[in-house]
């Protein structure tokens, strides 16, 4: 039950990042970024704009993950692991995820 609440909150947080959804979706569709096993975005290839986008989103994700960890009395790494599982499931076919340190298309 607790994990479900955390996952729901993570999903809501990811939606709140949709302000940049168009840019993020473009970066994902063009294979510039992907989801890592740590619950964050990673840069596959791209310009400084892509790196800036990833850094900004990861900063927001980490802040939200820390908030969730504190609220639920669990570690940041536990939240990151749950977030990674959630984002892997939500990643669209053809977008990249990181598996064993390598980028692969889902």
C-alpha cells in the first residue's frame, strides 16, 4: 500500500514536469536522452541545451525524491529505485533506457 502511494506520487511528480514535455519528448524521440536505472534522465547525445534540460529535470526529480523519502521514512535510494521501475514501465517503445550501463531501445 505504501509503495503504491509513493508510486502514485512519483507519477504525479513526473506529470508536473510536463511543462517541458514537448522539449523532453523531442529529446527522447530523437534519442538524445533516456531513463537511467537510478531514476534519473541521462544524456545519450546532444548539445548543451539537452544537457541543461536533463540537469534541470534531474534536479527537480531529486528534490521530489528527497521529499518522498523524508515523508515516508525511507531512503533516497529506495525512492530512486521505485522511480526507475516506474519510469522504465512508462517509457514509450522506441525510447532509450539504460540496462547494465548500456543504452537500449525499449
